[in-house]
């Protein structure tokens, strides 16, 4: 009886924990010359729609984010995956595009978005790109986008894709006096990105382990450079989110689900 009860409790908790989406806040400081009020960025990653979250729930979170009035929203990959139908893929980006922000919504691909792990993908890469861009969301695939004359967002293609540009190549033609925000689905190359001159990197991918003890083990054996949270190397800072949802099954015994609100302030 005890093993049965323990199993029920663990499954019940892990289901509740996946659905309990929290708001995690960070404040990062820079010596760059940015406006006095700074910037507010909302980070959303690893939705894997609709594996663990339905459309009404996603709409509710998007409405909450709009009320916080971010300056920009960044989608750091794995918004959909090989289990999403074409209609579900389109619905996810349609809902996300409704978030109100001053400077728009920016998206980078994750390792799952383009359904590369399926022999019969439910949508093509071209259909995915068109669906995203048709909503007004900006796709940053190895390119930079200046918000204004002091803040630039740079988006990398996913690490799983061969031939993506290097950190330094992405900065060609970019004013390095700007605050440089790097979006990369997988939290890799932190030392290289710090050396290249980026100010802040935002990533997801790890799900903070999702199912214990994956998170502690990956940290212990250094299987990932940063499993979850905040890290600082000189003037370079990095934040890795556990994701707003999860992959595979609606179960999470590791960290909570979250979306992240980041304040960028002048030191």
C-alpha cells in the first residue's frame, strides 16, 4: 500500500507542479549608457504547446504579461515541437503575438520547434517560419535587430543546427556600445559569449532538469554550463529559465514552471 500511495502522491505533486506557473524576476545592472528608466524584458521558453498547457491557460498568462508592460518579449525556443499539429503550432504563435509590449516580440528556434526529430513532421520549416512571421513576431535566425540607438537583440540559430554563425560573426556590423542581449535556446558557449562582448544571454532548453534528479546530476557532472538561474562572468550575465511548461508529459518534480521578467538597469 505504501508504494502505491507514494506513487500517487509523487504523480499528483508533479502534475500540480507543472501547472503551477510562477513569475520569476531578476534585476541586472550594466555600465552601458542606456536610458535612465532601463528596460523590462519578458522571457518565455519551452512551451512545447500543447503538451502541458492548453490555449485558454496560455491566453491567461499572455494577458498577465501584457499588464506588466514589458519593453520587449523574447521567445527562447521550443515553443512547439514534433507533437504539435500544424493548427496547434499556428495557434500557439497567434496567442503569443497578442502580448502587448513597447518594442515587439522576438523569437529564436529551439532544437524541437522545427520538428526535426520526427520522420513525418506535422509542418515544414517554411510553414513554421511563415506562421510566426504572419503574426508579426520577429524571427531572429543568426541575425541582430536594433530596438533603438542603444539596445540590440541578437538571436542565434539552435546549437543542434550545423553551420550556425559564431558569437563573433553575429556581432559584425553591430554597435558594441549598445547593450547587447543574446538569445540562444541552449545555454552553451558562455565563456565565448562573454569574451565576444555580449552583456546578457537568455536561454532555456534544460527545463531545470524537469524530473528530479536530472537537474542536480547535470550540474554535478557539468553536462550543461548552466542548468538554471543566474550567472555572472565579469560584465557578462546569463539567465536560464526552467520554461513555462515541459516536454513529453505534464509532470515536473524538479524546478517549478515559470516565465521570467527581467529589469535591466544602469549601474
